[in-house]
């Protein structure tokens, strides 16, 4: 499954919509995503699993790049 992760670049940064970044990550579970990203110094706001329709929409973005383990 592909997950959309919304985050701030600094782990102590207060979430501000204008500063929110996105990562797309392929994993079997949300727990696996968190384990894979735990060494990055980021503040994860939200992890959203993408269903087929939402994934098709996200693929239209020029910034859509999927990371995985």
C-alpha cells in the first residue's frame, strides 16, 4: 500500500500548513512507515493510506515519487 505522509522538516517545528511537506511511501502498514522514517529528524503530522482513486489523483502531481524500504 502507498501512504501519504505529511510532515514538517524539523522534529520540533510546530505544524504550519504553509510549511508542510509530503512524502509518499510504500509499506505494508502505518507502523512500518513510522519505523522506516524514525531516524529522519522530521515531525510527522499525519499518515494517510491512499485508496486507488486517491492514488490516481496523487500520481498526477509532478512531485509524486514513492519511497520504500
